[in-house]
C-alpha cells in the first residue's frame, strides 16, 4: 500500500468517525406538508414550543416525534390520520391548536362578549349617576328635602342665597 492510499484511507476513516460523532437531527422540514403538520403538533418535552421549532439540544421527545412524522409523511398517510396517531399516543395536549368542538368553539367569543357586557354595565352606571344629579332628592319618609324643590325649580335662587351667605360671613 502506497503512502497515498494510506492518507486516503486515514482521511476516509476520519470523515466516518466525525460524521458518527455529529449528533443527528431529524428535520421534518423536507416538504411543505411535513412543515404544516409539524406546526400543528407540540413538543412533549414541556418546553411549550411547536414540534418543528423545539430547539433543545438532544431533546428526548422532538427527535423521535420528528422521525415518526417523516416516516408517516413518506408513507403518504392522510394528515388527519397522522394527527390522530399523535393524539392517541400523547393525548390532545400534543395539538398546538385545540379542536373546535363543543365549548372550545365558543370559548373564543367569551373575551369579546365580556368586554361588550362590561361596556354596557359602565354605560348604565354612568346614566344612573347623571340622572341622580338632575332629579329631585326625596328622603325615605316621602317628604321633600328642604330647598330641594326650589333648587331644582330655580337654580338662580340657590346661587343667590349662597352669595348672600358668603357676603354675610365675609363682612363680619
């Protein structure tokens, strides 16, 4: 064996060892279909990230899940069946978007309805407060408060009385 062959053999051995030591990362991003399905699934390691976006090094969940996703996409399984397979294995928490059935379909409207209801309540309270200041105050006994009828009928007389009282107090 010549020196040239030994160098080529050593180089190929080195390349083989280097590729074996590099951690393998299975990317389910080869096709648009795999990307779309990967976005509909969550990584189950607890990171709270979408499956194809999990960035943990050597994540114990994302690598096998992506590998399985690649296999199912390569086998040309239907999208619904692929998602159902993951739901059967991990539960509905694997879905990045909850299924829209029953309460989940109307749950998205609750914040908007609460906001509208809150605005209606605030408007009602403001209307009550504004009416309270324009109406005549009547105590629980049913007798009108002294000066209440005259103050609502003639606001100028009440102002005049207040001016007279202020003048009397400041003259002394």
